[in-house]
C-alpha cells in the first residue's frame, strides 16, 4: 500500500464532517483512537453520530473531542451514555505536544473530519484547520464548479 493512503473504505465510514472542509482549510491530518463506552460504540456502528459542531481541545497533555453528538443507544439501560460528553482521544505524546503548539496560533483549531472503523476499533481523522473567509469559500466553490465543467466537456471528447 502506498504511504499516506488511507485504507478505510466507505463500508467502514461511520460519519463525515463535510462542513469542515467547506469552512476551514485543512493543513494536516492525524488518525486518533477514541475512548468509548459500550453503548457509544454500538451507536457509532448504527451510524448515529454527528461531527458537525465538534472540535478537539488539548488539556493537561491529553486530547479531548468536544461537542460531538453520539445518540443514546436504543437498547441501552440506565448505564446509557451522555450524548455530548467529552471523549478522550488516543494519540502519541509527541503528536499531542505538536498539536498543542499549533493551536497556540490565533485562528487555528482542530476539527474531527471522519469517524470510521479500522480493525473493529473506532478511529477519528482529525485535521488542523484554519478558518476560511467568505471570499475563500466562494473561490473554492467556483474552482469546484469549473473542474466539474471541464470534466463534463472532456467526457464528450
């Protein structure tokens, strides 16, 4: 397998944050494990997770995923989880220190991009993000439309 290529396919993709790529320019990405309870992983496998407003915060040399909504498990009992609880991310200490250093800059944040299953474990792809201005968003949309148009014309020839 080529270095840098992701090996998860769409069968394993549980959730995707499409709005993040629209609102932010992503400079680098990291794969992290998530510390979950039993009912949380069952909800994720049922694809009942929302990354839209999520972000990652570094506290006491630990990374936490905040504001990510994982629905309560329907068959869960009184031990069901809180849907918006903060979840610890599993990263190497060097990576956490680097991310903490990067987020010191103004306008830089860490956002979850995808949640997928890899070897039976839930993983999250997090990205170092810088906010886009309104004109950058319009430029991205324009470029994407132009690319589609070119592909459409090339298809006929």
